[in-house]
């Protein structure tokens, strides 16, 4: 069972992207997110779009590649968030899910993403290439599980991603892919490093820096706990006597939890709070 919610009003005060995945003990999965670029509504008309299996998609033409552009078709029915800009449908698909229970969301990845320059793709090399804005469309059309996506990435058969300029500039994203089992994958096209992908074991993703940085940053918060295991209090010595002042509350009280809305702080807060929600016995508890 997969519950899917797009929480577009969450954290609007900071215009921030954040996605969380909760998995209950009965196997139920709930996915929720907030959306960066909330001001896009002022000049982009956003719609929830459903497509049947068999829907054909065509990537934009490339300047140095003659012939027909790369095309692919939906293996599954999909529901996605798409926009119209200046009277035409955008290639950009921000979020969605297919009938197999696979979801994908794009989250803003400022100053860290890099895609291939479309002018560098020549001749017949256009085959199996898409702009970054079509990653959601392609993945939801093609795959059932996170494992299938990983297999194609490891084999090198996942499409080459080039820099599209639909808004007159290159929108940069990293991708959160989650299937109906709760398995998660973070896909990043990292500046100077190429294509990277990671198992999303914590069930949280925000914005820049790259995912491994966020996971390393969690090492700075080992004291967040709900019990007194391993807590010895404040120790000191005076005049040859050792003292230990035992804490007068249970757990850490989340002392030191970041309170701001930067991407690293939101990652830490979400990872901390939703770690405890993993203990929900049933999805209906929500």
C-alpha cells in the first residue's frame, strides 16, 4: 500500500524543498513533500495530469543531431504535476507516481548539479538522451521498482541527461525515487563528479549540498535520543573528589536540534522526527 501526498504548503515561509517517507510496521508507506519555487504559480499554470499506458513522449531535438529525437512510451499509467508556460506544455515534470507504486520527486539542487551541454551531443548519440526536466516522465514511464532503476544506472543504460533551458536557464535538481516497498534512491548529477546514486536509507531529502554530505552531517548529532541509555551526566573533579551530576529529565530533549530553515538543518530535523515515526504499528495510525 502506498499513500501519496504532495504537501505544497509545508515550509512555504522558506520556499524549501523537502521530502519525507514514513513506513509503518504493516508495510504501509506514506510520502510527503514541500515544493521549492512556490512563486512559479505566478507565471506557470500547474496541473495534475494523468496519462494512460502507451502514451508516447518525445525528447526535444538537439542542435547537432540529425534525424528524429529520442522517444519512449509509458509502460504504466501515471499521475504527475506538470505546467504550462507561455501557452505550451513544459517538458518539466516535478513530481509523480505510476500505477506500480513508484514515485519520483525533483528537489532544487542549487550550485551542485551539472548536466551535459546539448551541443556536445553529436550524430546518432542523441539516442537514449533526455533533458533533466524529463527525468520524472521517463522513470515513471519505464520502471516499477527502485532496484530496476539502479540496475540500469549500474549497466550504463539509463539515459544520458543533458541541460535543458525551458525557462531561459537551466533548472537544477536532484531526484528522490521511492517504490511501494519504501525502498528509496537519490539520483544526482554532481558538478565535476558525474552521475551519482545512493540508497536513501534515512527516508529524508532536502536540497543542497549532495546527499552524502547530509548523511555525514548526521554524525554531528549522536545525542538525540528518547531514553537515558549511556547518559552519565556532567562529570567534574574538585579537590580530589569526582562528581557526576545526573540529568533531571529523560532523553536529550533534542538539545541542539537546529531551528533554522536551511537545507542542512531541515534534513537533520526531518531525519530526527521521522526516525521515531517509523515505529508506528499501522498505517491507519496516521
